[in-house]
C-alpha cells in the first residue's frame, strides 16, 4: 500500500456540461496540462416554471471528473470558463473538491503535503445522495424544499448487504441514482433534513448521503 499524504496538492475537478460537450472539456483541459479524465452520463434538473411548462427541465448532461495539481487546476478552471463560456447561463458549471488520498497518477513520491492554511473554501458544499433508480427526482423535490435550485442525477449500480437480490441463484445489483447538488452552506442542513425525512434515509437500504467541501466554483449564479 502506497503511503500518501492525508491532504495533497491535488484536487478533483468536476465539470457538468450539456450532452456532447464532455470531450471538449477533456480537450481544453489537456491543453492546460491535465492528463485525462472520466466522463459520466447523467441528467440535470431545473426548477424553473417556464422550463417545466415546456418540459425542458430535464436535460442530458455529461459530468467530467479530473484530478490535477492545484496550480494547474486554477489555470484550467479559468481556461474552461473562457472556452465553454461558463459565465453565461446554461453553459455548464465547474467546481473543485479536495483530494486526501489517491493512487493511479504514476509518481506517488511527488505527492506533496499541503502546508497549514493552504486551502481556501467557498460558501458552497456538494451534497451527494445515492438512492434506488427512480428516486432521484424525489431527492430533488425534497432538496428544493430546503432551498436547492437544481441538481444533476447520475446513473449507477449498487451492491451492499441491504441491496442485492438473487435470480436463478445469481446476484442482481440494483440500479442506483446519484444526485449531486451544489448549495450554499447556510442551506445545507435544511436540504439534508428534508431529504432524510422524505426518503427515510436513516432506514437500512434507503440510501446514503455525504457532503463534500468545495474549493472553487465556476458558472454558478
């Protein structure tokens, strides 16, 4: 097992764009020195009455995940904001979350420890909620009661002691949905309370929630 630092100079960039733009995110990021990334498919929700009336409030999204050193992250975010026009509505969002440990980038000896006071936080946090497929929209509705303005739903699979069933003596892993919500720190508790109460998250097998610090954001208004 590689011994990596508890807090590194590396960060995870998460970029959410409309379907078909994920490859552009990777292309622009590579121009800024980021080695590569992973594109995950999902769909976004918008709580706007006009969009709901036109049935346009559910749009296909691509979520791009990339790990890079912090100085590269800063420059890449500015570059992505310019190229993708993230400062304009409906062009996408980007945010950064801390990485405490990682493996797979090659030179582990070069992983550096962050000096004390080296991190800056925003007033946003990322809420990840994992529930059974079909319940993601319920999470979004509950979160909106607490002040959430929208979310991205990512398709996934789950496997756990409460989640597997058998068919012809074969394990079946049920489909899951990961709901990603960016919210201001002041509304986090209200959002969590509504999700937990409405979906009974405290009961085994109903889902899990975790909250992640956010270092930087782009495209959020």
